[in-house]
């Protein structure tokens, strides 16, 4: 798997989990202390998120980190 594919799959996972929690990009951005543009870039696969931020994200969404890092689909 190349970097572009990995980022797109991660972004898709994030979007799915965000929507399940009934959060907008703006709402998630506020919770995370980042901009809405950053969340949009992650979901589009255009930006990379550090592992520390991925862990923080999973904690804010109250989901196992593995849900965000599952690239089998």
C-alpha cells in the first residue's frame, strides 16, 4: 500500500466514525483543538496526522484506535 492510499483509507475511516458520532467537521475540530480545514484535509487524504493525534482522536471519539487504523476495506 502506498502513502496516498493509506491516507485516503484513514480519512475514510475518520469520516465514517465522525458521522456515527453525529459530529460535523467543525464540531470535531473544536473538540480536537484544530481547524475545520485540517479535519477536511485528513478526511480527503491530503494531510497526515501524527500517531499522538490519532490516539487523541480515538479517545475523543470514544472508539478503539484500531477502528481508525483498519485498512482492510
